[in-house]
């Protein structure tokens, strides 16, 4: 059960940890990716608009504060360009850079331009950047075109590209306004002087690239689409090609279909390659050199990642298996230590059930099992004592009953054989033996009833001084025969306990008869009753000046069939049940009985009864 609980606990904990860790990792990776993308795009835009990295320090500092990361830029040879911190010592860079910042070779997984046909950052415009005068002229033409479209019911807006050229875009979409609306678009369709100059230089670079491949030249348009050299502008204008501003990358294949441009597919791919290469060559002096980007934690170390890869999953499973194995091992060890003493207890109990002699079991350390073993040993010893007492009681009962029965049988057989005459003396002797036998049987019945809790008491208020006088009178004849004086000391205010007067006289009478037997001639027996100071108990003392009891025998005076005189002579002792009955009667009333004695001086037997009635048997 312990191993099963451990297995379930480990499995549930591992599953919960893996689910929680997986979610936390994905969430953290998402936040990190968003922050890294923002840093990369910001630096990429800076590189696209600046020919060098000299002023990037402030930008790095702002990005580091926003992302709470450390940002370092180096050359491709790992020469420091800028560091977001103010450390004077060179940073310890991780083996691999987070990204390469190159506006002419964009990492499409970290930029919003992912999915474009080429990898040139649209913010790298170079010589196509318009001066202020041309921007104003194109802006005025764009605003006039928007007003014209508005009169026709077409909602449009002006979108400005990084180069400064405006473009008309229908509101709520990403499409340009249609050309067949009748609104004047000539100014917006024609390249400005700056754009024409840059476009001519680019066309020369493209033609030179194609000439090296022995291919004819092409005619570039402002949106970087092309056609075979000599194709009219009208043909190109009526071709359904998308309008691409210099901010967008051209397609590697011609924007104008090959059947309209007169260029086959192979030539188109060669032209696209030359356009891309020429654009990079033209923009090379306008953008910053490629730089290595390192994004680390503020201390400068890369935070190790963690994912639920097969290796990490196997690691989690291995740790869980080790924990489970240790748990099972500890459970088996603890279980063995727990079961070993239980086996010993079970074996001892079975042997006791089979009637063998009770035996003790070893007691381990002081814990639950140790206390159980100690309790078992106590029970075994108590059972052994009870068994000895039972055997002694059977022997004592047989002895006590045998004596009067033997006497009766002997006298009857003598009369039968004519050796004894059944005269009054004969009958009196048999009567005495029968009375003695009846007395023993009555005592045994009283003890059995007390043991079974069936001893019935009829309680009533008892005048204790009158009861003591009755007991003294009942035993006066026996006392006179023994030469012993019996007297009663009456208190000024004698208590009146609620008790069974018959049973109470029986108890006190047993104490008085016991005192008469053990008090020599000329001795004195005193009965004294009084109440305690708090009025809760009635105390009855029976004091004699007899032979007394030794300290070793005093604890056994209330045991059944116990006698100080081991010979069981009737002249020196009774049946050995009188004092045992006194104790049972006292307990039935909710009281106690005790004895004190000095050898050779006498004894005092004290009976204590509660003044108020208890809830015992009635």
C-alpha cells in the first residue's frame, strides 16, 4: 500500500510538474520571442537607415531597459560595437549569437517581413530616399487624388513608404486604389528626378550583370518589375502587375507575365537574380555593416532553455523512477521492521491459544509496536497469575468442601456400622458440619455474584451506631468464649450512610469474626464509626489487639482462600473467604477496605463508604 501510494504520488507529481513546466516554458518562450523580435526589428531598422553603427548606443540602452535584458552588438569577428550596459570590461559572449543584424539579408523568422520574396529589409531605401521638396509635391498630388476618389464614393487614405513616396490605399484594405476612376495619377505614377537617377543607376548594374551572362538587358520600373528592353511604357502600364513600392521586395520571377514581356522562364530567373544582386550592391554603402546580436540576461550569461524534449522527458522519468525506488526500498525496510515483532506477537498468541505456557516477546524501541509488545507481555503475565489463582482456588474450594463432607460421611458410616449412637450430640455434630458447608457455599455464591455484577443491594439510610451495636451483640457469644471484649465507640454525630443494612452487617461481621479468631484471650476489639471532615465518606474502623500481620502478608489478606496459617487449621482460621467478601461488598457500595497492622500489637481494618448513594447495582 505504501509503495502504491508512493507510485501514484510520484506519477501525479511528475505529470503535474511536466504540464505546468511545459505551459510555463511555452509562455516564457513566447514572451522571450516577442522581446527578441522587437529588439531585432528595431536594430534592423536602425541598420537600414544608417550607413554605420556609431550612434546605436542610445538605442541599445532604451531596448535593454524595456526588455530587462543585456544587448551586445559585435562585428562578425566579434569585435565589440556597442553594449547596452556601462561595463568597462568586455562582455563574456555565448558561443552562438542570437541573430545577425543585416538589412540586406533579413532573418525571416524574426521579422514582420517574413514571407516576402527576397530578404532585403523594406526600410533600406538608399538612393531612393526622396528629398523634402519631392515629398511635398508627391504628397499634394496624393491628397488631390484622395479628394477625387472621395467624390466618387471611394474612401481612400495616403500611406507613406520609408522612401517618402506616398501611395493611395483603399480604407480598410491593403489594396491600392483602381486606376480607371478618371482621377489624375500621372504625377504619382512618374518617378521623381531622385528616383529616376537611382533607378537608372540600378538598371545599369542589372544590365551589366546580365551582360556577363550573355543575356539581353531589361527595363526596370519604379516598383522593380521589369520587361524586355524596348517594351513600351503603355504595354507595361496595361499589364496586371501589382504596384510595388521600393519598400517591398521584388519577386524572383518577373512581375509581368512572360508572354507579355517576351522573357522565358530561365531568362526571368536570371533577371530576378541580377535585380536582387544589384539592389544589394547599390544599397551596400547606405546601410550599416552586418553585426552579431547577443541577447543575454542582465548579468551577461545566457539563460539555459528547457523543453520537454525526449532527453528531458527521459530525465524526468529517470528521476521519478529513482524516487520511486527509494520510496519502495524505504517502505520495505520499514515494513520488515514493523512486521517482524508482529509475527512474534502472533506466534506467541497462537501458542497461548493452544494451551502452551505463556511467554514474553522481545520489546523493541519505545514506539507503537513496542508498547503493544509490552502490553502483550503484561497480559501474558496477568493471565499466568490468573491461571495460578484459578488452580489454587479450585484446590482451596475442594479442600474447604472436603473437610465438612468427610466429617458428615464419617459420622454417618459410624452410625451405620453401629459404632455411634444417633443421640442429640451426634445430631448436633452433623448439624454443625452442615452449617459450615452451607456457610462456605453461601460465601462462594456471594463472591460469584459480586464478580458477575449481579450482587443486588437494597439501599436505605442506615443509623451506623445502631448497626454496629447489632453486630457486636451478634458476636458477643463468640467473643465471650474466646475471652475477648467487644466494644462500640459512638461518635457525637454519627453519620447516616445510604447502604444495604444486611450486606453492611455481613461485611462488618466478617471483620469482627476475623478479629476474634486472631485476638488472644484478654484482648479487645473496638468498633468505631465517624464521618470525614468534608462529609463525603463514612469511615468504620475495626481495631483489635491480636497477633497482627507481617508486612509481607498484609497485601494478601483480602485474597480468596488466603490464610496466614498455611496449615488451614479451623481453630486458627476460617475458610479464607470472609475478607474477600468484605472487599467485594465494599466495592459494590462504591467504597474501599484497607488494613494496617503491627506484628504482635494488633490490626486495624478500615471500611470507607460514600455517604451519598452511588449509581451501582441496586
